[in-house]
């Protein structure tokens, strides 16, 4: 079926084994879902999808999209975790079958690249927003996350992890292939490409673009309230988005909402490693894709 098992010794034996499938590295416990269920998942035109490489600011974008599409009903958002109101398609919880049967309008998160998404996506054309983040901060955030999750043991240090990231041997890698697939489709009418750095630099302008794409209007005071609600410090202490419910379950020590900065990589990566990331980004530049990393 085209699934190749990978041995990445730096991920200890207690870790989920990796597989390579159609050029992407996936945790082996989701690969069956990705191969057998996701291609046939029934897409609806009124779905709203958030797609990303892990740690790109997915949760931040999910909360923005959810509120824009739900009349800024903060009480409703607060009442249920983001995992329940905006489920993770390929993850065991709540599971692809539950998502398939959810009443409309559905909000769906996935870390799968476009080439592994349901076949009906092109036909039903739901609104899809892809968020990308500069790879250096993405790698640092992903390493911190890897240390936090209970089902993965990483035996190396940050530099080792960054090297695997550049080689494409981390979950959902290679990063540049994932991002490029989305970038190449950015002009399709039902696809919007945004970056973590855009949200940082110009939250209001980016959110207005998102609302326009979602065909929703928002007043100045609604935008102001959303900006406050989605600030890093409020999201960090918001128990419906900060994944505190997974503490002691999927997560051990550490915080999901870690630093929320652009450029934190400077505290973690050597200049030699930074050069390797720059080479990866430079390889994307002929397509017009650029990243800000400070
Ligand atoms: P850091 O680990 O660099 O802090 P994802 O949701 O895709 O897993 O991404 C998580 C990253 O987005 C984490 O990055 C997290 O802190 C950051 N993030 C989440 N909400 C944010 C917000 N409101 N403002 C800035 N960064 C945010």
C-alpha cells in the first residue's frame, strides 16, 4: 500500500513508530486512517477547514475562525474545548467517523498536506485556510512539544531535532514540501494562505482578510474584542484553548502555549543550523514564498 516503516533511532523505543507514506512522515498509529478513511471522507461545501504543519499557530487560527463564524459568541466558545468544537481529523479523538457524522457547520483541523486530504475537497470546495510559520520557530516549538507529549521519547538535543527537521524526518515532514503544496494552491477561490508572522505583525489586517474570505462581516468593536481575546497571554490562560485538559493525559511537563514569539529560535539554534534552515527557505523563494524569522 506504499507504506514504509521508518527507524529513527533518536526517537526512543517507547515512541510511536514512524511511517513514510507518499513522501510524508506520519506517526504509524494514524497511517491506517490516512490511507483508508481520509481519502473517502465526505466533504461538505459548508465545512471550514484549518490546515497546517504542526506548531504553525493552528490553535490561534482555529479560535479566530471559530469566533468569526459563530457571531463572536465567547460563551459558546468557552463552554467546549477547541478539540471538541474544531476536531482534529486524523487524530484518534474524536475520530474521523465522529467528525464525518457531525452536524453542519463543521470546523475541521488537520495537519495533513493537501495531497493527503479527502478527494472530495476539490469538488465540494469548502473554505480552507492554511497557516504556515517560519521553519526555525516551527522546529523549536515542535521540539518542545515533542518533549511534552507522553507517547514520544526524543533522545537527542535541540540541534539533533533541528537536523531531523531539515532532513524531513519529523511528524508530517518534510516541512518545505507540506508548505509548498499549500502555497501552490493559494490562488484557488476556496483556499487562503496566511502566516503566523502575518498574525503577529498585523493581527487586524490579517483577521480582516480571513473574515472577508469567510464572507463574514465584523465591526470595529468586534475586531478589537477578538484581538484582546486572542492575545497570547489570554489564550495561554484560556482553558478552552490551552490544552490544559490534556495535562496528565497526553501531555506531561510543559505548556502547549509556550512562548508565542517570532524569533525565539535565536535562543535555541546554532548559526550553522540556522544556515541549513535558510537554505531550505531559499529553495522555496523562486515560487514567491518568503518567511520572516525575526
Ligand atoms: P510556541 O511553542 O513557539 O510558543 P499549534 O497550535 O499549531 O500547535 O501552534 C502552537 C504554537 O502557536 C505555540 O508556539 C503557541 O505558543 C503559539 N500560539 C498559540 N496561540 C498563540 C497566540 N494567541 N499568539 C501567539 N502565539 C500563539
